[in-house]
């Protein structure tokens, strides 16, 4: 059982939850404070964590199941659980069903509108995995899917959506799309060979990195604008400036002719960035407001 659990956690890259979870918390605390005048309760935070675990586990399970043939052909992904025979398709399907059940159960403990909006989230969780078969915009669709985390956190606590929530949603979406474009650069030859779509395979690595840089520039503008929309202080601004510097450094690590530091740019920088933005947002709300 312990060995199987380890394989499942490796399949869904559980440690990568750090990309989206801090932004889900940010949506929850920012929404609660600006709309209700106080921070979410510990119970609400707990249900948000469970909903995030369910959503991300279901999404990754679906992605691995839908892409099992493609993963088996790609040398970089051939060792993943399903193509390597470590997990069967039936086991993964059961895992997906349980993950969705956790998502629905946790969402039901939050604002009723969270449950009503779940079909939209489920649609995008399923739809994303097919998009690289027909459009290079797959990175943007992934971004808007991941950005449902902060939007969901906001809605789950407040029961409504306003301009600040939308700006946060778009900022996280473009941030995610940008680093996914960078990550896709390593599969450019395979994608072209298999007829798969991505911005690197469609426009080349140099242009792909320019597009990612532009998306991250818009991300930084969006995060700064939240300071004014939510009436935040210099604490939040400091966190946003650190995030902007991390994005600049991320793009310094990856060059069109040198992708050797791609994993550092993808995993380390983006994990740190999401935590930094959330922590400084929380400090701003707790200490200054």
C-alpha cells in the first residue's frame, strides 16, 4: 500500500501543488478581507485545501490517463506510472473518481455557488488534456484552468466575483501559461514529430521564450494593479516586486540555445514566486490593514 501510494503521488507530482495552492489561499484571504472585513476561518481554509487536493489530483490523473500513449512514445515521459506498467488504467480511473468526490465534498462545505460552478471547473480539467492535439493555445487553456484555483478560493469564501478577482484570475492564468511555454521547449522535437501542438513547436524556441516573457510582463502588471484595486499597502508591493524579480531571473536561466537550467526555472522559481506573493499578501492584511 505504501509503495502504491508513493507511485500515485509521483504520478500526480503532488509536490507541484505548491504552484497553485498559495494563490488559492491568496484568493480566499484577499476576497474574505476585502469583501467581508476579516480573514477566512481555519475550517474554510481546511476545506479549500481538500478541494485543491481533489481538483489537482483529478486533473493530473486525467492528464496521465488521456496522454498514456503519447507519454509512452516520449523518452522523457516513458517512465511515468501508466506507460511503465506501474499503475493500470483502471486504478487511475478509480483514483480520478475518488479525487472528484473529494473535490465535490469539500466544495459543498463552502459557499453554495462553489458547487454550482464546479461543472465549469470539471470541464476545463478534462478539456485541457486534449488541447495539445489541435491548438498551440494549449498553454493558455492550462493557465486559465490552473487560475480557477484563486478564483475558486475567492468564490468559495465570498460567494461572488468582482474586478479584483478577475484580475487575479487573469494574472495567475498568464503566469502559468508563460512557465508552461518554457517547460514545453524541451519537447519541441518530439511534438513536431508526433504532430502535437505547442507554442515552441509552432513558432520555435526563441519566439516561444519571447511570448512567455510578454505573458509574464502582463502578469506583473496585473499583480501590481491588485494593490490599488484592493487598497493594499507597501507590504504587498514588496512581495509583488520580488515576484517580478523572480520572473526576470527565470527568463535569464533559459536561453534558446541552452535549456540546461530549465528545471530550475520551472520548478524552483515558480514555486518560490507563488509562496512569496501569498505570504506578503497575508502580511499586508494581518499587519497593516
